[in-house]
C-alpha cells in the first residue's frame, strides 16, 4: 500500500467515527484524494426528516468543492461491516460520476483492508455531463 492510499484509508476510517447517524446507527466514512494530493473526508449526516440524510461520499464531495477542488483521483469508503466489502449507494455513484469516470474506489473494511475497484466498474454505461452536450 502506498503512503497516500494508507492515508486515504485512515482518513475515511476517522471520518466514519464522526458520523451523525442516530436513526440508522450505520456510520459511514469517506475520503477523497484530489488531483493535487489533498484529502477531503466526509461522514453521513442524518436528519429527523429521514429523506434529508446526506451520505458520507456526498458530504465529502460538497466539502471538496467548497474548498476549490473539482479534480479527483480516488475515494475510500468504509462502514462497520467487517466480513465483506461494501460499495457506495447508487446515488453517490452518480454524484461521483459528475466529476469524471476515472476514479479509483477503495472499498474499505473496519480493519483497514480494502478492495480496489473503479467508478467505471461500479457505474457502467453511466449518464454523465458529456451526455448533455448537444451536437
Ligand atoms: N450511507 C452512506 O453514507 N453512504 C452510502 O453509500 C450508503 C448509505 C448512509 C446513509 C444513512 O445515514 C446510512 O448509511 C444508512 O443507510
């Protein structure tokens, strides 16, 4: 594991510890690696009006954009499930796709082990900003 991947994985685990999830009690953490080497993390933030809950991945994206980042290379995502690798929800896959299809995705277990995949693999035949271009 490179130092940067190690850092990304450890930041997503730390972010999971900050999850605000009193309703589901299902904490999720995410950490995004920007093209210039910054790491921006996020956790899920739930709401008493359940549908207003924001996933960890989208919290991280919103934070990154506010901080001036729109070029990303990787994301690590984790939750409390120990016995298998869990992927981002469909809505989050689409939100990641907004910023390109060429992301590495590290599905991370609580012990820090991970499975490396890609956004292209997780969301094949995606609708993307390029599809809005008229000829
Ligand atoms: N959740 C995420 O944060 N990311 C996902 O990709 C899937 C689900 C959160 C939303 C909610 O707070 C909790 O996990 C249970 O669905």
